[in-house]
C-alpha cells in the first residue's frame, strides 16, 4: 500500500513559516498585503476567494478586497490594476479566474506588474522560470515540488513524467522538475503510448482534468504519484485525475484528493506574497 502524502499538514507547515516571516517583517514596520479581485459572483470563485482571504488572515497578511459587479468593463478592471501596480501599500495582486466572457483574461493578467504577480502567470515570470532567474512561480506546481521534497523524496536524477501541458500546471511543473535536476518528459492528449511513457516515471504528476483516468496500468511499482486534478464524481464526492483505489495498491506514495495538492496551492500563494516584499526590494 502506498504512503499517503499529507498536503494538509505540509501546507500548514508552510503557512506557519510564512506567518513567522510576516511577523518578522512587521517588526521592521513592513506590512505584507494582497489585493484579491473578483469580478461577478461565480459560486466556485467565491469559495476560492474566501479561502484565500482566510489564509491571509492566518498568516498575518493584509487582504485588500475588490468585489466587482459582473458588468465591470475590461477598461475599468485595467484601470484598477494600474492603480494597484502603483500603490505602495499593495504587494501582491490576484485576479480570480475565470473572468466574465466580455473581459480578455490575457490582457488583464499581462497588465499586472511582474513584481506583484503572486500567481506567477505573467509572461515575464514564466520566462524567468524557464531561464532560472528569480521571480514568482505558479502556485500549484510550486506546491507539488514542496510536497515531494518535504515528504522526503529526491527529484534529482529521477525519471519524472508530467501528464498535461497547460500553462498554469503542466508546463511550469515540467520546468520546476527540470530545475530540481529531474529527467523530465511532458505528455499530453496527442502523446502516443501514454501508458508506456507514464510507466517509466519514478515521479508521476497528473494534471489532465479527466476524473480518475489514470489507474494502476499507467503506474510503475513504487512510483510517487501526485494528483493535481479536482472533480466531483457521480456521488458528488471530490476525486482527482487518478483512480486512487487502483493506484494506491501499486504506487510507493500518493496524494489524496481532497487533502493533497489542493491546500498547497493556497499555501504557496501566501509564500509568494511574503516573497513579493523581497522581490520589490
Ligand atoms: P487544462 O484543461 O488546461 O489542461 C489539461 C491538459 O491535459 C492539456 O494539456 C491536455 O493536453 C492534457 N490532456 C487532456 N486529456 C488528456 C488525455 N486523455 N491524455 C493525456 N493528456 C491529456 O487543465 P489544467 O488547468 O492543467 O488542470 C488540470 C486539472 O488540475 C483539473 O482537474 C483542474 O481542476 C486541476 N487543478 C487543480 C488545482 C489545485 O489547486 N489543486 C489548480 C489548477 C488545476
């Protein structure tokens, strides 16, 4: 039976470290703050925003809340972002996605100052990651690296296979594993012989958005399996992209859903907020 990688306790460890860091900064008169912008009231987004604000409170980070109506125009949102870019009392800017259809998400995300882009989505930060310069790293893949390392597994020299190549998970995940000296293969919907490729992995990271698609037939015995997916199954229970019951019998270690990667994303957002003070000098 696989060892369970406990994202809940590791994320609490990280938030406690951030809390300590934020308290040290406050002794020097520095307040860490995060602007959280939500446009419209998509219920799932409201839950995410509430959890982010709760985490800020836990860590001692001041959250500046902007709850804008659905009809907000792209120009109005761009103006708010420009104002926040200039605002010395705001360290991080987070725009909760998805945005309403009449707003171009790329245009909005590109407007955020790379020095305040705590989600790590700005092209400048993506570029910095790819050439190994300091910057913000996308929270979910950064959280996966912390999960693996803090659970005592080595990445260096290991065969790492990432399933999925999205801009927010798969691609930065591959770059981060490479930065940790893994031997990295990225697979996607057009990959041939996916099972064979996945079975090479000592570390398998799954981010495909397909409930329970990856079963034991994709996994090498003893592999570390990280499940990024989040879905509700037919009984409305949370599940991932990995078929947990099947894979836990063969993997060496596995993340559960819920309680694996999910809580790490918010913890890494908090870490990025504290890091923003350093980046902004
Ligand atoms: P996405 O839809 O943007 O990308 C999916 C990727 O999977 C694509 O690159 C596609 O090529 C690949 N893919 C799709 N079908 C495939 C198949 N049959 N075989 C191989 N590859 C296939 O999704 P995303 O934004 O990367 O998210 C992936 C999953 O992770 C989703 O379930 C999402 O909800 C979840 N997610 C979780 C968190 C978190 O905090 N835990 C954060 C972001 C995303």
